[in-house]
């Protein structure tokens, strides 16, 4: 099944999925980690607080959870 932090929710839920789409999901998680130095969530399911914020389109609150811990940089 893969490492839960990188696995798309369709796979976790045992649903049919598109290989390309779940690969893009996993790449997005890796990119987030590379840029921020943190995981975006612990597991891509509705029980994970940060993942639920994304699914609810509550992006401001999602980013607020990283305010004091992530290492985002705006310098080029």
C-alpha cells in the first residue's frame, strides 16, 4: 500500500484510483516536505486534522497550523 503519509486517500480507502492522479498527490506531499521541512498531515484521511482542513477548503487555518513550525522562505 505504501507509506501512509504519501499515499492518496483513494488508496487508503480501498477505492478505485487513477495511477497518474495518486502519483501527483504523492509528489505534492514530497514537494511540500522539501519546501517546508514538515509533513502536510500525518495520514490522508478524514481523521487527520490538517487533511480535513484541506478537504474543507479551510486553507487559511491549514497554513496557520504551520505558522510557528515550518521553515518556508520567500528569498530567491
